[in-house]
């Protein structure tokens, strides 16, 4: 999921909980 990671970095404001989101990505391969 590299594209999703890039979008998160590009628009971190879009996500209300960037911490939870980031943790989920790290947890999943």
C-alpha cells in the first residue's frame, strides 16, 4: 500500500486521526 502511504503524507489533514491511521498501516504489511 505505498500509494495510500504517499496520499497520507501529502494530505495528512484529510485524516481526522492520522495517528490511528498510521498505526494501522504499520501493523498491516
